């Protein structure tokens, strides 16, 4: 809503162009950060005096790893009244990226940090932990993340990042057993697979993660190849003149299994299928022969 209000101060045609660039910058931020940054810079060229545009340019620059430009844009956004305290962790992380840990800690300890919401405070702690590690203060990096949110039994939007950062700090401090436990927790909480917590856990435990989907595809391919080989490897032998018609006539039980393999089975419905159940894969089994299944002799 605030973005719309700010863009309404521009001429209509210009506002439309700026809005399009901002939308594209937001959509591409995660997957194509460089392209996202180009769109943000295009919007900035068109409306450099609009705070929300400078804010978007700062976030896009951050995702693209342009730390200095991200800092400059976010500071400009705050001067123009658009930026708030929620981007303080981003600014501190930019200082860290520029190799200025002391400045990053100044932002962490600033009065504005006290005005952050819970999510912002957690993010700032994660940044601070990283700064401590950069300075060689591995034990302090661990202690920094020992906050009440770490022991929260309910999953929060920040839980995965907090668990992972804590596990990473423990690993760097040489506390691998504890790190393994927290990587496991991070993996369990990471339902969208945004981190490599599972891989880090497996590495610490000396385990090997198998790609089950790929294995299943390979296995199914091998099964299909074997089935195809079984079907086509034996050519039907030419019947000799001595063979009787009774010997050449296939057994009714064997014929039914062969028929299923080569053509659709006769429409026979034994039980009405459950419409809500998923379609199960067809499995062909060799029927057991018994005297009861054979047709009575004439």
C-alpha cells in the first residue's frame, strides 16, 4: 500500500514503468539476483527520489552481493522516509561482507536494534554470530545464538535459519556432537529444503545420502529392460509335423498372464475401485497352478 502511495506521486506513465521494474526485481531476487538488480537500477534511474524504489534497489543489491551499493541504497531509503529498522540486519551483514566487523557490531548494538520485531532480532543475532566467527571468537558466536527463540518448541518463520546458524557455530567451535544434533533439528524443520542441513548432518555422522528418486528411476528402467528381454528373447519355435494340436495349445492359466503382457486384459471387474485412491502400478505375477484351476478333462 505504501509503495502504491509513493508511486502515485509520479506521472502515470512513469509510475507504470517503475512498478513493472520493481515487480520483476522482486520476482527474480532469489533465482536471478543479477537480473533482479538490473531491474532495480532501471527503476532507480526513473525515480531516484522515491524512497520505496531506493529500498528495493538496496535489497536487490544485497541479494546480488553488492554490499557497498546495498548500504548506500538502504541509507538513502531511510533518509527519504521509506526504509525502517527492519533492514538493520541486512545493513549489518553488508558491513560484514565489506570486511568491517566493528561497524557491523556498532549496528548490532545501536538503539535502533531494540526497536526490531522478534524476526528482526533473530536475524540480527545470526549476523552477529557470523561477525564473531569472522573475528575468531568462536565461543562467543555460539553464546550469541543461545536465545529463548532457540528453545521454542513451536516452529517459527526463523527457526530453520536459527537452528542452522547455531549448528554451524557449534561445528566451527569444534563441538561436533552438538552440531550434529542441531543440524538434525534444522533438517527436520526445513520442510522446503532451503538449507543443506541434512548433508551437513550426514557428513558429521559419516553417513551417505542416497538419491532415492534417482535410484528408483534406474531400478524401474532396469526392470523394464529385463521384462522386455524376457518377452523378446525367446522366438516361438516352428511347430514340427509330429506335434499334436493338444501340445501346441497353451495352458489357459499361462495364456492369461501372457495376454496381460501383450494386450489389455479382458474387462473384468471383481471389486469396485475406490475413486479416491491413487492409481497403483500394475504388477504382473506368475499365477500358481493347481489342479483346481485347470479345466476339467472332457
